């Protein structure tokens, strides 16, 4: 049988939930996720997910204002905003040792896997 491909989103993403849970991945948020699924008949045999995962950063404090706790206050308020808005997860690419310290302070998990970023155009 030929494999068919179809985009799903919203409530249809529940079809992927058993695999997502089994793999220990972060649950999908239907408001910010879509997936292309590979179908053998009615059975999903593969999928690739697009999700808009919030990325925090960069953070900046002018030199004259450093050493006054502003990074801690800014990151605390940002973390509170994410919690209040039921953010399921976010990532930070620490561009300084100070940002890395704040990530550790909040119990963030450092990934062992490589992280790839595409910032070009599709031409």
C-alpha cells in the first residue's frame, strides 16, 4: 500500500499523544503545533512535528546597571509570565556565563544533543 501524507493540527494532534507520552517528549500544545503524518491506510506510521516553542533571550542590561540584580529580576518576571500563561516548555540559548547561571538556578536541563538553528531564507 502506498504511504499518504496529511497535515494535522488542533484536536487531531491527540492521535499522536500515545507515542509522545511513550517517548517521554513534551506534550503538544494544539494552539502552537502542527504535524505532517505518514499514513498507511488509516494508521499513522510516522510523523514530524512543527511547534512554536518559546525561546527566551537575549537578555541585556546596560553596563552601568550591572551588579544590581537586574538579570535575576528580569528573568524572575519572565519565568513568572511563562508560568502564568501555562507555558509547557521553553528554551534558552545562553550567550553568556550569567545567562547560563540563571538557567541552572531555575533547574533547566542542559541538552546533550546538538541544537541546530536555521536563520537563512528558503531560496
